[in-house]
C-alpha cells in the first residue's frame, strides 16, 4: 500500500532539527542539500519524481519534439565545429533520460555520422535516475553510456553539454536586505520544535545595491563550480543551459517546493518535495564570461524552439500520427506558450572562445 510520506515521521526532519538545536540555524543551501541529496531520505533517491504521476513535469516529458530539436541543433552545430570525432555528448541532470533518448533517435536517423561518433556521458548523482536513464537509452546510443558524479570527471575533448532544468535544482543561498544591510536567510527551529526561517548576522562584506528593504538576493555557488568545470575543459565545447528564471538580474525569494504538481511548504516535510529556485541568467552569463567562455543569449525557449523549426517538426509528427495530432499540437504549444514555459524558460549557449555562433543565436 502506498504510504503518504508527508505524514510519515521523518528521520531527516528530526536530524535537521537536532543539528540546528546543537549548532544553530543553517544556510538555505545546506538545507536544500539535505532535502535533495540525503543518501537515505533525499528527494532524488525517490523513484518517481518527474512526470504526470510525479511532482513536476519537464519539457522533454511534455513533447518528444523538444529532444528532437536539440538533437538537430547538435547535428548542425557539429558541422559548424568542423565535425570533430569522437564527440562527447554530456548531459547534466538527465532525469528519466527522455531528452537523451529523443536526441539519440533523431541523430541515428538524421545525422548517422555524428551518432556513430558520439559517446554519451550522464552527469547524475541519483541512483534511481541513473537506472531510468539506462533503460531509456538502451540500444539507442552507439556506445554504452558512461555515468559520472560531476562534469569534471568526463574526459577532455570535443563536447556538447546539455543541461535542461539542472541548474534550478542546485542549492542556493539567500540574503535579505533589511533596509540597512544584508543578512543571510537561515533555517532555524522554533520553541515549538518547527522548522522556521530566521536571519543571520549583518554581512558587512556585502556591497550589493541599490536595494530596498525586503529585497532577497539569491546566490548559487554550485553553479559557479559547474561553469568552472566547463571552462577547465580543453577540447572545443558547446553547452546549452535551458532553465526557468529571468534574463536580467532580479531580486526576490524564488525558492519553491513542488509536490504532486502543486506548490508545497518549503520547510514542512524535508525530502518529500522537489526544491528549486529561479536561474539568474545574467549571473550565469557573467560568470561564464569571467571564466573566458563565450556566451550567446539568453533567448526565450519560444524563440529558441521556434528558431530551430518547432512548427515544421510538429506538423510532420502530426501527419505521421494523425490519431494523436491534437495531443501532439497541444504539447508543442505548451513548450512555447507566451504566458508559460515559452517565456519563463530561457536558453543560454556557453561555448569555447573562437567557435562559431550556433543557431538560432546567430
Ligand atoms: N533534465 C531532466 C531532469 C531535471 S530534474 C528533465 O528535463 O526532465 C534535475 C535532475 O538533476 C535530476 O536527474 C537530478 O537527479 C539531477 N541532479 C540534481 N542535483 C544534481 C547534482 N548535484 N549533480 C548531478 N545531478 C543532479
């Protein structure tokens, strides 16, 4: 019988409270790491998190056209790079492996030379996700995929790096401006034994502004680590970061918990909800540039998929599957909806200096 985990007494919650009572309140990123990556009760240890029956849905799970278009992007971009071989196709946080499966199917049909020259690398920390990825791409890739815990583990050489909704899952730190100074937002514990947000001491080392009382600044140190690992690669590398968040810098508390496709209380049931926060594309781009990488975009997901031929691809798929035509069209529209994913999601290309600007950025 399924257990309602939200009501099951959580050892993780008890351990967090014990730690806080012993050592004091903890930063938000430490709380997120515990909730998402605890080896026993972390959210990413759960078997069914993504999809209609899980907690949230992502673009590759909505429409196969998403992965097909990114596969075609690789094919065209590989040509612009001078068709280097072997090629590494590295995916960060690949979830159920659906995006890679759709890409591989497309490459096998539309770009067999690239397909034959491609080694798939998955950067994934979750065991259930690794299992899902293995079955999703079985028989589809030219060589058996290789799994890694971090991008730095992937051997050097010409590479594509694809990250869809990966950065949003990396932990953030939050700082609140109280009108005079910045203070870190921490997770503490009330007298009644409940987890609650609190503020740390004034940060005299922070000179960020102009800011108004109540503004929240979110920093994501793990994002800088990923970019540093990308910059350290010596072979020509083309990376696509697809995620949700603003193009220009914005203050705000964007930490959110999702459970069964609805917003949940971030602190209520640690380890049972997906925790994410907006990706600040301006800082992603700025850090990449400061590390010597070239950056294109960000552009909206609607512009990106539209520029790669979403309409043509979708109508072909509809013609080949007339019975499912309405559902196929609806799914594709959802990816580019002006008041939804189409504009909330952005795409940033980060590449080795000197490589040509890839479509549809150029
Ligand atoms: N890209 C997928 C899944 C997004 S969910 C999709 O579009 O459907 C985030 C994914 O990142 C999950 O697979 C999760 O297990 C993985 N993940 C989260 N933190 C990670 C980390 N620090 N290193 C590697 N993978 C991570």
